[in-house]
C-alpha cells in the first residue's frame, strides 16, 4: 500500500512553530526575516498565554534583554515603541506590550485555540526508515471548538515550553503520597497576592514553600511582605540540600541585579523571622491532619502542620505528543544530547552556558527542534536571550545559510539563582560553610542570621 503523500512540494510548506510565547514568536520573526513562512499554533486564545499566568511576577531581565532583534524589526514599522530598556517588565507587561503586538503583526501566521496533540512523519511512524527524511511532517491539532485536523509542514520548531508540567513535591520526581489527595491546598505557582482571593488564601496561614530557585525566592519575598500586614503569616522553606554560600544566588555580585535581589529578599525573609528554612528534607508523603497538612521526609522526619503548600521545584517537558519522532534526548535532563552537557545544572549556571545553536539542538529526526525552555528539559538555567539566539541559528539553517547558523554568539550574565536542584546530591554541596549540607546532612531547621545547624559528620 502506498503511503499518503502531499501534493505541495515540501519546500513550499510552512514551518510549524508550536507555541506563541516569547521564543515561538521570535522563531516566527526570524523565519519571516529569512523569507520562510511560519505557522504558529497556540493552544491559548491570546499570545503568551503561559506568560500571562504569571503576569504579577517581575522578570529579573530588563526590557533590553527580552526583546528579540528580528521581532523588533517587524514591530518598528507599526509605530511600536520599545519600552525603556533599563526597566524590568512583569509577565503581564511582557505579554501586553510586546508579545501580543508581535503576534498581531504576524497576523494569520498565528493561530489561536490550536493545541498540538501529535507530530509525526507523513505515513511513517517512528519505526519506519524508508524515505523517512523525504516525507513532510504531519501535525495533529485539536481546535478549541472540538474539531480535529491534520497539517503538513517542512519543519517543526517546538517552543511550547514547560509551564504546563510543573515538578511535584516528591523528592524522587514522582508525586508524594497524598499529594494528589491534597490538591486543593497545594499550588505550583508563585501566588499573586494582589488578587484578593489569593491573598485571603494565604493571609495569617502557615505555608510550606518547596524549592530553591527564583520562583521560590519570589514566593518567600511575597509572603514576607504579607506577614508584615497579616500577623500569623509564616513560611516554612523546604530545601532538599543544605544551605551554602550559593543558596541565595549571586546577591550584589550578580550581573543581573534584579535576580541577585531575589536571593537577598529570600534571605531577608528568613533573617527577619518571616520564614524558617528546613534543610536536607526530601518529601516522601503528605498527610492530611484535619484542615492542615503534614509533610513527611524519606527518613521519617515530620514537620509541624501547615495550612498550604506551594511547590516551586521546577518544570519538565511534555514529550507525549512527540512520541512518534526520533528525538535524541539526554537520559537525565531530557534535553537534546548535544546541549545537555552544556547546561547541566550540576556543572553550569546561566552564565557558564557555552554558546549553542542548531548543531546542539539537532535530533536524529531531521528538521525538528525543541527550543526555549523546552530545549533545556529539566535544567533551570534558561534565559530568554538564550532562546532568541537558538531560533536565530535554526532559521538560518532552515534557509540554507550554514555559515550564519553556526556563527553563534551568546554572552550571558553570571548566574545567581539558577543553580539546579541536582546539586544536592554532590558530597560537598552545601558544606563549604560548615552548615551540614550535602549527601549525608541530617535535616535541620534554622533561622539564618540567628543560628546554624550542627554539622552531621561525613558520609
């Protein structure tokens, strides 16, 4: 039986971009600049749907660092005025003042309410070798009105991000026992305390915050502010590793000042008594105790009951709709194998990521690319400017400009808060300050600036 074919030459087909977020729209802009036709498929009904869900959070990158050059060229003729490059946008600012205007300029090249449910080669599942690279891609789409359709494309750029798949509270990467049952009291997002309903949920409550990155720092700072106005509000900050000199990021030495300030704000929350830090705590299960929750560690240690839990332990890529493609992914990070060693959080921070582009992002399946947050898999070291450089390189490659594709230049600020959770397994992690961190640290509770946990001894 002859496999289905397309009557349109592959070269004349559009490049499908999955996701109308910052990197997806930048990819479309670079494709347009190269004379290639993009088709952006966005599951939400507006541009930057995921970004809008954290519209209350301020970026630690300035406007100058979050506007893509090719996108700016498309916007300029419309009379768009670039915001002050030295100021810091919120997620809402980013979406309203940049992403939506950019999507509007791209016009019909952006389709909303179009959720990608599968990607494959036309007439070829992942097993079939014959003429595989000569077949276009087929993209299965579920539209918001419930209809389904199939589209064909010459290439696929997946910029769908990781926002929809937050990591659970369980330290083993799986949901803690009882986590699903307690879902009504667990959140996986930084709370918007300007929202009256959200504010009422946390005011005067005891809240566990699980995580060690920028999101956890932001939540701790927000809750500390709330504690000043709502007595009884108190955070319990849960860390899987010990506290070291790098726990709070780069502070005043961070080349992204706003990012460093996040770490300092989190430290202040603890120093000022608005939060306790519980170290070496690896959550195994969550028990319901009346109207409260009790977190229990793998070693059996139980924390005092809390009213709410905020889990901010990172994100992971949704690879389910790519299962018929031949992807080359690192077994740990779920990032492209060529990129994974360069972004490994056990070794690298945002500022030590080696310049990378199409070569590091390529897969055994020709002309399919994971970009942006999704390309980093489970690594937390991504910055927007990294993604912009990725899609610039990929667009050049798809246009046949090999020299430009390989001419990748990327200089990133030294990191402060983007060290990954994987560090807690290093024997020396957290012990440089004599604070009992590392592989054998006994879980301990402390208030930084008031006391320090006892060292538990060697491994």
